[in-house]
């Protein structure tokens, strides 16, 4: 009888315990369907944030500039975006810090759908799509224009996003060229002849575009204040994303594709 009472007490104690609550983290992504942000899309599917005690919600924005605006406005905690924005904010005296680097190369590609555009110089007077005005894709476009003797105002930079709207703009020829990433670029290629003007998906392309071997691209960043107040959560999120990237490195393309959210598949 004594043993039965002990067992019953243990069972009652177990029933009274509540599941550990997860910490909610809001992450902004400027085009979550794009491959440059694939670790962010895969992490919740693989369950690594939950295993770290995090409830990670992802909010999709048109581009990196919109994600940055959301962070500065306080509607999200962390951004999965391009490192460029941390430099941009530092120049303005705003305390933004990147705490995890995910890619060595930006993965941005400047492509033209207009047959008359055979070089970057031919973009003068043309409409060129970027994810959002002020985004990293816009910065990349401006850098390439300046490098080739043009000014940013020599083209009409148009915000077209990175997914469906960008695909429609290119296939319907409402813009002459665009900064694109996969898988959207691959979708357009299937129906529309394209000319690649600059490609940062490879080391050689990065060297040609920026004159360096490695260019930090997709990162996680947040405000210094949030990182200071949520150091434990930032560490757990970093660990979850690192586990995601390790999983990607150790699995085949087919296995990764099978886990990808439908929006990332072409």
C-alpha cells in the first residue's frame, strides 16, 4: 500500500506540471521564398527552434528595407536580411548588430529581359526592378551602375518584390531588367530569354562585382538593445539556425527539397 501511495503521488505531481512555455520571437524576412533565406524557412520545418524552447514566427516582407523598417518600428525582434543594412544604420548612428552570418555570397543576379540590353551600360533610361527601394538589391544595382559609369538616377528603379510580382514584371516585360534570386530567377528563365549582366552566386561573380573573394550576405541582425536584453534567446536562435545549416550540409539536394516549404519550390 505504501508503494502504491508513492506511485500515485508521483503521477499526481507529473499531471500538475505544465509544459515549458516557449519564448516567442518574431523574425522578419525580406522574401522568405528566396533561396538566400532558405535556412530561415527550413528551421521551423525541421523543428530546431522549438527544440531550443523558441516559438519562431516568420513575417514575410517585400524586401530587406521593409524588414528593417519593421525592426526599427518594433513590430519584429530579429531580421533575416542582408548585412548591408547594419552598415547603413551604423552610418546613421543607429545601433544594429548582426549576430549570425549564413552565406558567403549575396546570391543576387542582375538580369535583363529586354533584348536591347546587352550590357549594364545599356540600362540607361530603362526601368529596372529591385525588391524594394532602399533594399540590398537596390544598393547592389546602384553599385553596378556606378561601377559602369552610370548614375543611380540614370535608370528608373522600380520596387517589384522578389517573388511573384518580380516574375510577372519580367515575363510581361514591364521592366527591362531586375535584380533577382533563385528560385524566382529559375522560373523566369523557363519562359523568358535572359541575359546575365552580373551574378553574385559564385566566388568568381563576387570578385567581378565587388573585387573581393567573400561578401557577407544573409545574416541575422537586431537592435543592440534587444540583443542585450535577450542574450539567451539570441543564443538559442543562433544555435537553431546553425543546426539548420549543418543539417543542410549533411543532406542531399533531394532531401532538402523534400523538406522545403511549398513557396520555395519551383
